[in-house]
C-alpha cells in the first residue's frame, strides 16, 4: 500500500487532533471534578442521570408546593384566630343579654356591638393574600367573594371547592378554604346555617324582651283573638304548633303574595278536634274564635329573611290594634340563639383544627421531600463525579503518547529522498 506525503501528514494531523481532544476533555473533567458522559460510551450512566434529574425536578416542585401551602395556610390561620375570638365575644354578649331587665338603650348598645362583630367577620371573610386572591374564595380566587346589600344580607359569589396543590404523585393539599364551608355551613349535617344569619338572629332577638317558648292562653280574655303577621312577600312558609287544651296540632302553610288564607286553612283543618276556627280579617291579620278553649302557640318558625320582622303579634281584644303579647320564632328564642352561637364557636375551632392538620401534613411532606432531594443530589454526584487518580493516570498516558508521536513525526518528516537511497 502506497502512502503519499500528503496522506502521511493528514494521518498525523488526525492523530494529534484526537490526542489533543482527549487531553482537553480530561483536563476539563479534572478542573470541574465532573465526568464527561456521552451516549456513545456511557449509555447506562446517562440514562440513570437523566432519570435522577427528572425525579429531582419533580420532587423539587413538590417541595416548593408544600412550602407555599404552609405559607398560605399560616396567613389564613391569623384569620381563623380572629374568627374564634369574635365568636367567643358573641357568646359573652349573649350571656350579658340573657336577663329580662335590660332597658331599650342597653339593648341598642348591645346591638351596636353585635353589628360591629358582624362587620369584623365580614371583613375577615373578604381577606386577601399578597396577590389579591381571597383567602375564602375557594378555587375561584375572587378578591371579595362576599357581598353585603343595603339590607345587611350577605351573599357568597365564590365556589364551594378550595384551591389545592400537588405535593406528591397521588396527594393534593388544600391551599385555601371555601367561604361556603367556613361561613355558610355551621351546625350539624342536617341543620347547616349561615354564620351571618345566626348573628342577625341574635341581634334581632334583642328587639324583644325574653319570651317563653310557648305563648300564654290566646283566648284568656274572651272567645276571640287576633294574630297579626308580618308582610310575607311573594312566598313564605310558616310553621307552628297549635296547642288546644293541652293537645298539639301542627300547622304548616305557605303564604303567597301576603294571602294568609293558607294559614287559615291549616288551622281550620283541625277545627273538629280543637273547636277553634280562623278567618282572615284584614290583609295580614287572622281572627281566632273558640269557646272555653285554652289555646296556645309554640315552636313558631318562618323562612322570612333574618333581617326582616318574623314575629306574630297577639291582640287579645279583637280590632283593638293593641299588642298584648309577641310570639317569637324559635330562631330568636334565647335557647336557640345560645345554641347557634355555641355552634358558631365550635365550627370556627374545628376549621382551625383542620387547618392545623393540613399545615402539619404539608410540613411533613416538605421535610420528606427535602431529605429526598439530599439523597438525589448525592446520587447525581456519584454518577457525575470523576475519579481523579484514574483521570490523572490517563492524562499522563495521553501526554506521553503525544510527545512520542510528535518526536516520531519530527524524525520522519526531516528525512530526504537521499536518506532512503542510502
């Protein structure tokens, strides 16, 4: 095989380039302490490194999410602390108002403080984080999920579900709370009620002296008595127990457009047993008639808004327009108000406990993912870190080979044709 001069030079140039490249690569590995991996020579290590890096990225995101959840919920916990304190004060106010010797001025002062607590709770309900997202807007992120109209009635425009973040491949944790869950779902599973309605009922109850659960005998001064109802609006439900001579009869009627004939029909459906009849004597007034009947009303309730009047005025002298007694709905009774205010307190405490549980879970996950990241970084380091003694030995060999190749090339390239003719 004939080797030309140009071919000889080209082969030596290629050799020097390859040696220089290998030397440069090893020098970089020595200076950085990291292996120079390639798919050609290190397929298994490259695959393992890629898989480890992907796992690290995923775990790092889970760690960041857990940290964000902790930060967000700790800020929400400040709101829950305010809510618990406000509910404690409401319970204290109920104790202070639970006597029959309060003057009208004292009741007004208590109502002002109750209104202030309602406003405080309303403001907490519309609390926002640094990004302007509502703490209690659920997944909607709406800045002010609660709205109050001119009548003091409060509505919720957020969503029922809360925001959440992924903290593992199969676990999500809440990032905030739904206003529906916190402010509109106090009480037992079968008797949920709005925090704001409970406060309104407490305030409304102070418009009246403390009344017994059962009325006095409505026919104590004669054979007739008037019941005056509040205007009912388009559709309102009324329920009460009619107690005639100790026997209880239930009345459950709907009133449409202030037509109280539905209640009259409910009362008259028991006439055969009670001996009591009823007629509508004016738009919202019903006249009861009965001879020798001990007639009482208890367990009165209505679905009229908590901000409107809900009582029944009793006028024992027909057409006198003089109210002798006021029958309050159960929701305004002292026992019922006390029960609901206690349930409000327990509800806020439970919400705070749930929050604490979520924070603890997030903290455990944050610590766990932090430990995993340390392990993954060690694994990556083991894959990438170069063996210095091996590299230096290899580098020394390459430099020796390079010097030998250079010397050989110099000797061969310095000879002339006459040296070979001898």
